[in-house]
């Protein structure tokens, strides 16, 4: 089927019975008068096919979108497998692709499974990643049986084993995303109930810092998140903690950070000072801070201490500035305050724009 040249002189969006987007391309099922069109709105020009009815229009658009899923980089590639070989003994010959499948999470655009067998393209739209992972696995296992049955490629046993391996990985990866989504649904409770975060981390077999990255959507997530407005900022915190030893000082620090609801980019450092005082230094992770208004250091400092409304800070930060600092205690009249734990004697938080 060849596209019309020239295409009809109409705006497809005004006559579409259904439309959707994928990356820079728009897809339209168009009815104009008594004619049906499958309309792919792409740059630099559109591809328009005249078809018999709405059913054929959707079939054509599925084929075109499946081709574009392979050709473009839009979306997050969750799984991919290919079966290809060079016929004969000439390794420099023409590569023949028997099968190609890719599972792509397009975020709001949906989850797609595109399959190519020889020159035939097919597309499946899935409701969620777990269903998509299972669909990918079923298709890969189906073709593995075909490879073995028909003896496709010079090494059918290797090709079939790779297909089954990729099927298992797809099931595992999408199940891990489902686990991450389940954890993130309980973010408020995990951050709000004291002691729950380390308990859950232990139950899941991960570190507390890793669990914070899960909550921020940077681990066990489907769609790769874009850069956060805070990704270009550096935030540090320092605490003076009275303790009988390293273990006790560390436990108090953990309690403070969990109450504040902040995560770290790396493990905190603890150094022993004089008279039983331990000095803790931490690099805070702000990448889960998706929106900041106004976009300045003061806003980020206020975000960091948001869970400590009873603490009075001395602010060395002004609106609009790209650097700032909060200190506690802020004066003699605030020394009776408690910053989470009575063993915390002083605290300092600094934020500045990196670069």
C-alpha cells in the first residue's frame, strides 16, 4: 500500500474519529465524507493511506507505529530481543532478520510491544508493564519453539535459548517495577512512621539508601524520569551528636535523617571530637524534589527541614540567591528545643547551585 501523493487537503484532527501520539508523530483515524484514511502526521510531511473502513485504518496505523517504535528512540526500552543471521558461510553477507521484538514504556503515551517477523510488523498496546512483560515473554517463547522446529539460523539452539532467557528477564524486570510501584504507593507512611523505613528495607533485602532511591523513582521504576530541577544543586548537612560511641551516634543520625524524610547520595561520615561529641557530615539527595517555586536555595532549604516545624533555624539565605545556609540552634533562647533527639547539640544545612 502506497501513501497518497498529494494527501487530502484537510486538517486530520478536525475529521478524526480517534487520535493518539507517539513521540513526534501523531496518528489519526480519519473519516472525510464517505472515505476513510489512516493518517500519520510526521515531520517533514505526513503519510496518508486511503482505506476501506475504520478497522483497516487502525490496522495500517498499527503497522506504521510498530515500524516507528523500532526506528525511533522514544520511550524507555524495557526489553528487546532479535533473531538474525547471515545465510551461508559469508559473514559479510546480507543480514537476515527473522524476528525482532521490543517492549517500550512511553509514559503517558502508553506501553507498546512491537514485533517484526521478516517484513511483517505487529503492535500490541498493553494496560501496564506487568501485562506487557508477560506478553513479551509469551511471544519470545513462541518464536523460540518456531526456531527449533524450523531450524532457523545456523545455531537454532543458541537463538532459542536466548529468546527464553530474554523472556525470563522481561518477566523479572517488569515484576520488579511492579514491586517499586507498590512501595511508592506507601511513600507517605514509609517516610512518616519512625522506624518503618529501615524495617521495610530489611524486609526487601536492600539498604535504606537504596529504598530512598526507590521512593524517588530512580530504582525499580519503569519510565526513566527526566532530570529534576534539583539535580544541579548540592546539599549538605552537618550534625554534632553526643554519644557514648560510634554505634550510638550513628543510630541517632539515622533517626534524625528518617524523621526529616531525606535521603543521602552516599554514606554519611562520622568523626569523633572531644567530650563525647561526634561530628556527622552528609550529602543530601534532592533529586526527588520535582518542582521548586521559587527556584532558589531558600526554597530547597525549607524543603529539607519541612518535617521539623518545631525547630527554629537561623537563616543565612535570601530569596533569589543560589546559595544559602540554615543553622541550629539559632540563639540562646532556642537551646531548649530538641532536634529529633536530645543528643543532637547543633546542626547546619547548606545548599548551593553546582557548577
